[in-house]
């Protein structure tokens, strides 16, 4: 992995229930249900580059229905923010087409 600094401002979106069991910026869900990019030991707050993608993620995990009391936040990621760049080599299982055809 290579550390780099952003050369521009980025926007990201996250949808959740700010008064629910997991606040909108809480990463507990990623520890309870690890995904392709994290383990149970690594908390991640997932967000999307577009509002539509954030909504699609909610609908997929909600079996096509949006849970009640959902709100969205637009997150501004400032120019100069340090981030890590990864490739399929860093997540070999994620790229294994036998597991994800």
C-alpha cells in the first residue's frame, strides 16, 4: 500500500439513522459484519462517491426496503488528506473470481 495526499477536494455520502442504534458516523456495523475491505478487528465507516450508490447499498442490505428514519450526510474530504492506495494484490480474496464470479 502506498500513502498519498489528495490533490483535490472529494465528496462522499453516507445514509443512516442518526438517532438509531448505530449513529451515522459509527463504524460498529463494519466490525459486526466484516466486508471485503475490512476484518472484524478493523472498524471502517463505509461511504459512497455518489448519493445514488449510497442509496443502492442501503436498499441491497435492506432487502429492497429503506429502513425508517434514514438521513444522509455529505462528507467533504479536503485537499491534502492522507489516504492509502490499494490494489487487488492487497486483497487477493476480493479479486478471486472463483469466489465472486
